[in-house]
C-alpha cells in the first residue's frame, strides 16, 4: 500500500487551559443565606400562621431558584468550549468510521466463510467417529468452540472421543434401566409402555420401581374394594328376594324380578316360623291381605274358627 500515513500523539494536540470557578463574595453571601435560614428556623405552620408560613416558603424557594439559575448559567458557559471540541473530535472519528465499515464487513465475510469450512470438517469427523460408538451422528450438535481457529485436529479428536464415550455409557445405562423396568412390569402382570416412556438419563430407577409397585398395589386394592362392594350389593339383593310359585319377588317392593336378574333360589337360605293369631275378623282379614299383597310364602294350617273369651 502506497502513500501510507501515520498519526501520532504529536499530530493530535489540544490547547486546554483549566478554568477556575469561584463565588467572589462567598463569605458575604453565605452570611446572608444563614441570616435567612435563622430568620425562619423552627417555623411551623398553624391555622393562625398559615399565611405567614406560605410567604416564608415562597421567599426561601425564590432564593434557592436564584442560586440555581446562576449555577446553570455558569455551567452553560463552562461547557461551551468543550462542546465545540467534542464536535471537532466527532467529525474526525466519523471520517475514520465510514472508512473502516466496508473493511470490517469484508473481514467478517471471510471469517464466516472460514468458520463454515471448519464446521464442515467437524461434521465430517463426527460422521466418521460417532458410528464407532453406536451413536447417530445426526443427534450431535456442533459446539461453537469446536470450530474455533485455535482448535487443533488432535484436540478436537480427543474432545469428540471423550464425548462419544460418555454418550455410549449413558445409552447403555438407559437401555439397562429400560430392561429392568420392562422385566419388573412383566412380573407384576402390567403393561410397561407407560413406565418406559418416563425413563431418561436423570430417572431414579429405584424410585421408579417403587412407584410401579405402589401403582399395582393401588389397582389391586381398588379392584378388591369394587368386588367387595358388588358382593355386598348381591347379598342385599338376595336378602330382599323370595320365590312365589315360579316367580322371584322383591320383598321390599313386591315387584317380580326378571329371571335373568334374579338370584338363584338354591343359593338363598329359607326360614319359617309358626304363629297363632287371635283377634277380630277385620284384623285377621287385614293380615291376610298383607300376606297376599307382599306375595309371602304361607300356608293355612287350620281355617278361622271362633274361640271363647
């Protein structure tokens, strides 16, 4: 490159004279300010002194504003030469930045191309090495540091080898855990698919086997409870049914039960007792009507007869 230029610190010199800012009559001004502060020190507004308190507040605020306005005016004058200096510096930097932008863009393009080439080589190496460890190359994501310019081929191979070895051990451990769960489910007589889907590298197999046992126990307990409830309902239904001629009758409702739903008569224990009832004819007739309406099995041992008092 011809016509080279070199910028040194000697080429960039600045004339700067530090300024001193001070209040000319500071002691006198401070004495006046202290006088105002002392004048109103301890003033507290009351219902009677509200107007005077507001007046004092306004006077004090006016003094504060006067002092602050002077500060702002001085700062504006103080900052003006620096602002002019900054504008000149910004103009110089802008010229250089506009020149460096296309250079930086071209450098980035080349570096991206080089990284893409290194990434392709890393992918080829992964495709070559992964199958040796029983690993699908497509499942391996390339880490950014593997494509760094400073990553040597030897270091990359060692890094991949260590990673593949660890993955192989993880897969073997995962397959072993799945086999344990599948065999455990078979011994329990349950489907293993749902439990196998829960297994990953972080699964606590011992705890999972405990969960399987608990699930099996819960299922058995619920089935037994359901069976007990059904047996109880069947027993209640049996106790409410009896035979009248060739029909099964519900003792509670008096309805004839469908033969398909009726409980087998042979399984029902029959009972009987004998009583003698002595009363007027109306009550005996009512008792007879009750026996008939409820379809009770009965037989008359002796016809109604009059007895002495």
